[in-house]
């Protein structure tokens, strides 16, 4: 087992350039448009809107204004799959298409995915979506193919300000702690880390934030939806069973049709 790897995203140095989004799409050969259509979102500079099966990286733009609207600030964050230590998506997958790698990251194998969608509601962060091209569930793989050969994930490699840092989780945790302490020493006492061990056993993609999680579109206390997991599991198992039965009956039907022809052929001979 290799050392757990992941991302530490320091939102205070993100400039919203979207280099991470572009690099992710280029390396993973994802569509550059929304469902094949280049449609503007109408939400400031946010043209990708959310994480889903086509968008594995998403740069969030949050505009904040004072009550008199004389002061304003931007909060920016490059969001991605959290690669949770306790991953709901992995637990409900009926085919084993979702697995934990030797780097402690969570990956979906498209060739094993049946598109049952059980993993979608099981993720408390809503990062998984159905890719319209493959019709399978997809999300960030933390560039598993690059990691296996010692390369840095495309998004972290492209980030010009080192807002996205990649490396061993233990090392990143230490860096994050030092960064928070440095900001506090500068008087920025609102800085803190989101994604420690108290959240789903720890997030292998965690963040330094300077406002409430909800401001960034993150749940304050994400939990595994136990009831949802149970329901999704039943649904996924039912779907898998139906697919299997259809395959069996289809095979039997083809076999039954083939037998008379084979017997008739033997009689003529």
C-alpha cells in the first residue's frame, strides 16, 4: 500500500484563472462545453456551474459586499471530489466499479459502471454525475493514471499560484497547519482547515477557508446518508438483478431458437 496522497487547496491564493479546469479537461479528454452546448451560466465568471460527470474541477466565485455596498471581496475556490476516507459512493456501488486505490483515493471504472446512479445521492458533496458521452458515473480520479507513474495530477501541475498542492496527506496536513498559523499571526484569524478527521474520517482533498463552509457551497457537517445508502443499495441491487435477468433470458431465447435449426440441420444430413 502506497502512502495516502491527495490535495490541499489554499483558497486564499486562488486567483480564479481556471487553469486547473482546463488542465483537467484536456488530460481526461472531457467535453469543454455543457452537454455539448456552449451555454453561459449568467453567474458572473462561473461558466461550469458545478461538479458533475463532465466537470471534475470547478472554480467557485463568491462575491461578498458590505451592508453599505462600499466594500467587497472575492472568495475563490477550486472544488473537486474529496476522496473521502469514508466514501458513501464506494459503499453503495453494486458492481465494484468504485474502488479505493493504493493511494487511498476513490476512482470509478467506467467499464464496470452500469449507470444505476446509486452513487449520486450517496455523495454528501454532490460531486458525481453521469457523463452524457459514456452514460456512466464519472468524477475526479485524482489523475490516477498520472500518479501511478509518479506524475503530479494535471490540475495541481497547472495551478500558477500553488493554491492546489499535491502530495502525501501527512505532509499536506503539516503544511496546512503552518499556513493557518501564519495567517493567524497576520491577524487573519478567520482562516481554518475544512476536511480534517472529524469529517467522514478525513478528506483526502481538504481546504483552507476564511468563511463558513456554506459560503463556499460546502456542507457544514457532511454525513453519510445512512437511510439513503440503504435505499440506494436496494435500488442498485435491484437494477443489477434486472440487468442480469435480461441477459439470462436473452441468452436462453437465442439458444432456444438455435436448437431447432441445429436439429433440423442434423435430420437433413
